[in-house]
C-alpha cells in the first residue's frame, strides 16, 4: 500500500525533478496529446535525441520527425527499446494488445509505464505487460495542447520517488499535475478535468447564444463570452481566493449578477452539474469494465 500523502500540485518542473536527457522516453502513439507532451519536454531542455515515438500512420510519423526531430518508428517495440519511461498514448481499446506486445521489452529493461488512456486500471496494465511493472496512470485534458493542461496522476506501489519525478516532468511540461492516491478516484478526475473542458465550452456556447437572442451581434457575443471565461479562469488560478468568495465579490445585492444567479438557482444548476459529473464518472467505470480492465 502506498504511504498517505496530501494532494500535491506541480506547475512546472524544477531542477530537482528534471528528467536526465540521457534517459530515453518512448511514446507509443503520436497523436495530439503525445505531440503536446513532446513539445513541452523539448521546451524544458530535453534532448530530442532521447525521445522516440511509435506511430503507424505515415503522415503523422513524418510530421513528428519534421516538427520535433525525434526518432520515429513504425513498430512499438522498436521505439520502446531501452526506454526508461514508456508513455502509452493509445486508445483504451488497443491497450491490452499494445502492453502484451511490449511485455518482453518492459520486463527486460524494467521500464516505467505511463498511461494516458482513460479507464484502464494500473493492475490490468501491469498484468498485460508481464507483471511486477511500475505503472503510473494519468488523465490529462485537451488544454495540454496549449500548455494549460490539468492532469491527475496515480501510481502503483512499484513507483518510487524518482519515477514520480520523471512523470511529473513529462506532464508538468504541458500544465499542472495533481497526485491522486486512491485509484478509484481517477474516474472522478476524468469527469472533472478530462471531460471538463467540454463543460466550459458548452457554457460559453450558451452565453453566446443567449446574448445573440438578446440582440448582440454574434462576433461581439463570442468575443466577450470567451474573454470573460478566460479572465475568470485566470482569477481562480492567480487570486488565491475560493470560488465562492470570488463569486460574492461580483454579486451586489439586488443587482444584475444576483438576478442571473437566482435564475441559475431556480434551474438547479448545482444539481445539474452534480448529475453531469456523476454520469461521466459512472461512464468511465463502465468503459473500464467493458475493456476488461
């Protein structure tokens, strides 16, 4: 069992968690999330020569080599050869086959597996890779593509402090990291941060449509709603106050904000959000059960 820890947040890697550039990192899958992490690593000074990517699609593979000058391979085992960390950036439905294919390499090189596939449990990944494997499970989100991601990480008992630091370095290059000690909570992480950007996109979409219905031109409505969301998000991160305190600052008694909040309360906004998060959490568990993980 892992020791008790308080949740930790890592914003950007510091010198004591820098992954040595002599340590090879292999990415299995070269899609958007892998690209964002590779780009982030290179910006922190990791040598492109220490990164290898397995990607079967020729166009994606050529783009990775052209844009980042990293080693690219068609076959997973070739990319993973002698890698200290293997990032599993593949879809959940192919995870079992990928891990089984890499089992010999993982067992020989004692590689750490870092999975960013939703719903796949660490125990399943370790078993598919031959057993007794250090595994970190991560749930990043799409803002990682612009360096503003939020990732929850969970480690099995074979992951030591040095390995945690390596994973922090990889993920913090694209945003913040929060360690989650109880893996059962990773489905909630998926519901909050993994799926969460869509909730905010929906809110901005609804604000835009509502403003247009009130007569505001759509381009102005979109600009104002988008910037308002950005500014509110920055205040949440930078001000240090709890969300309810920030809300109270904006809300004058009997004012326009109070009128809007009363309408939200009448429609049970909190209840809708709770139902949405519950639905996403349950769906994550269902997907894991369906994948055999």
